[in-house]
C-alpha cells in the first residue's frame, strides 16, 4: 500500500455563520495526482488554504508528509510548493526578481530553465503588472516548483492559459508525477481533471459528495453510453429498429446515435443487423459518459 502524502479527516472551517468546509476527509498516496473538484464557492480554496497553513481550521486533522501544516509550517516549507488562485506578488517586482527571491527563500539556485520552458525567459526584466493573465499563471507555477518540492498544490492552475500553455503545463504535471511528486489539483475544469488525475473528490457546499477514480464516478451515474453509427446505405435511418438496452435513438446528419445501458450487447446487435441488411459500416464510435456529464448530474441532484 502506498504511503500517504496528504491526509484530511473531518476538516471543518467556518466564517461566522457560513460553513465553508464541513467534515471533509480524503487522503492522497505519494506520487499521485488528486483532483479536488467543485463549482465556485464549493470550499476548494478554503480546504487548500488550511492545508497550506494560511488558515486555521475550526476542527479536524490535517497531515502533509506526517506533519501538521498548522503547527509545522517551517518544516514543510521546502517539501511543498503552492500555486495560489491569485498571486500576491508586488506589481513592480520583475520576473527575475521574483525567481531570485523565491529560490533564495528555499535555498536553491534560480531556475531559468523553467522560465525558458514556459516562454518567460524573454520577460525576465518585465514587471509583474506588465504580464498577461496567462503569463502570470505560468510564473506562479514556475515559482511553485522551482525548489523541486515533494508535494505541489495547484489552485485552478490553467485559468487564463491559452491552448499551448495548457498543454505545456499538463506535460509538466505529468513529468512531476513521473518523478514521484504528489499533486493536489483544485479545478472546476472537468476535462482537465478527467485527463490528469488518478482520483478525485467532488465538493459541493463544503462537503464531499462523491470520491473515487474518474471511471468509478462516471460508472455510478445513470448516464448512458452513446453509440454513434454511420453506414454506407444508411439502413439504420429507416424505420426505427429496436435494439436491446437502448433508451433513445437520435439521428444527426449521417449518424444514428443510440443511448444504451449495455453498450456491448447493443453494439453486437447493431453490427448483426447491418450485416443482415447487406449494408456496410463506415464508422462506429462508443463514448462513455464524461466526468462533466456525471458532475452536472450529481450537482443537479443536490440542488
């Protein structure tokens, strides 16, 4: 069994009468990417800020590499890298100054290789206020990982990034994971979570409502698998044919789309029918329910 990098047990944090985080519990094994998902206001950032030692929880247990971030922040500072949702860098601080400041704090050499990789080396002399939103996000990530931390906490890391920068950031996250780094990723981008994470927890109104791998969570729902079929003679467009386990049939352009609870049985029946009709398959696609579809289903059930 993998050792745990992060542990939370019954974490609770309130602001006056507003409960931001309510009995949140999860654990992250070393070397995995764990996604903390939820809409704005779900409690993701408050949970992260408690883990980062920026806020003191009302109750509950937290551990990062066995240490309590509320009490042992000094021992953890070189083990953890943090990219906050909003940066607190001074407006007039240059990119080079921020790099030298953060690496000096951690006792390492400046990582100009990371600036070059994220296309910021040419901005070394630029002030923070002169950077675009995407450049600020890329700089924040670089500063979070420049000291090679064992754990990286990312809060909406791809917000404001263009497609190329998102791809580079995802490649960097995968590289960090391959090297043994544990990543806690807070995001409301379901496609990003589906692509990058080993497991996820979905937060809603301060509480975890489901947790597991993406496959486990999508399998829990009532969402149907979509089977899209295109044939040479379009025999499936004719009188509606009943196939097993199909709940809905939708014709869109040259495709007939079937929504089924048993894709294996349905696909086999469709292929047999097409062959018996003397038709020929041109394209057949089977699409599992996405994490976004399951997320919308879960959140609509709870609202």
